[in-house]
């Protein structure tokens, strides 16, 4: 029905510096995009901001193993997965890595038999997890507040639990950075789709053609953005170098740079503050 456009934008100049047109949803997009960002920037010294649609364990693992800090919004827990009393939700169970056990709010120890079980997601992928439980549940005076099960409370620990936990800590400690995500990444979509009228693409036959169409949109956007950021003389030198790289020095004589600069100056649309060292997608 529709392609999905992923883009990566820096917080300093709010310029989209990478994009990819895919036929998948957001849940499997982050790992590849941050890997591409690392290659383009030549460093992993940046923080990646994503909304909750990208909160997937395998993608958090890819990003964090590249040495990239992630701040991904955390989806709410469905009511069916919450304890009758929220004081006994999963987040109140403390995990001890050294003993591979959980401690419940009643100070009882939940252990695992070490077996990895399989969970099949809606996309067809498989996630491994272990189960933790304790016999103390049978005589626990608050069991009805902790679980709806008639036997015992089960805690599931995903193979990606450590990556979820690292992201959770980042999100809680640096929520002020995450709040900047929309201003960084959503603005160019609003400009392209609402202000410039690119609410759909023209080349609908094939993902490669669609990717080219979106690429032209970003080129136009970035040229306008660069025109707003650079001074007149810097833009003139930038265009001179750009043309010489593509067409050679002889082509410079035929380029009406003065006319081009006039067009840019008359069509300035916005000014953004230059800040930060974040990327958002």
C-alpha cells in the first residue's frame, strides 16, 4: 500500500544526511540506519533518538554494540500484562546478574531452570527468553495482588533484556534530550508534505524509483537549508567547488552564481538555531 521512508537528521544544522525507502515498518529499521550513520559520520560518538515504534530488542542490540548511545521511547505496558496491584509490576522485580535470579517486592528469590524458550512475534521473527519463578508464591499473602495466575508468578527475561535496560536508563536520565527529537526530525517532513505539497511520490513503480523520487525531495530541501545556514560568500564558494567536482573548472564560466544566490536570498523560509550532537530518525 505504501513505502516507508527512514531518514537521519543531525541536531546541529537539522539537515537530513541519509535516507532509505523500505517496504518494512519501523520496528526493524533502527539498526541499519544507525550503522549507516556511523559510516557516513566516521564516528560512533553520537546519540540516536527514536520514538517508541523503534523499541525492538534486536535493533537496540545492533545500535549499542556499535557503541552508539540510544534514547528510544518506551511503549506503555498493556493492561493485560500488568499486575492487579501496580506495585508488583515487572519493573519492581530486581534482577541479579551474578546469580541470574530476580527478587520480588516481598524479598523472595525467583530462579530459572536455564531453559531458553521461543516466542514468535507478529513479524515472524523468534525471540528467546527464560522463565523465573519461586515456590514461595503458593503461600504468599499478596499473591492476588501480584498475579492473576492460580499457581505462581512467572517472570520472562528476553535475550535482549540488558539492551532494553541500558536504553531505559538513558531514557530516564536524558529525557530532556529525547524531547528534542520531534524538532529535529519531524520538521522536514512537515515542510515537504504540508508546505511544499509532497504528500505523495510521483514514481510509484518500484522501490528504487520511489527512492530516487524521495532523494530529489531531500536534495531540494537540503539546498534550501544550506542556503539559510551559509553566508553569501560561503555559499558562493560551496557552489563553485560543487560544480567543479561534477563538471570541471570550465563549467564555472557558464554558471550564473549571482542569479542563483539571488533566488536563494529571496526564498529564505526559516532560521534554526545550531545546537547539539544528536541524530534522530
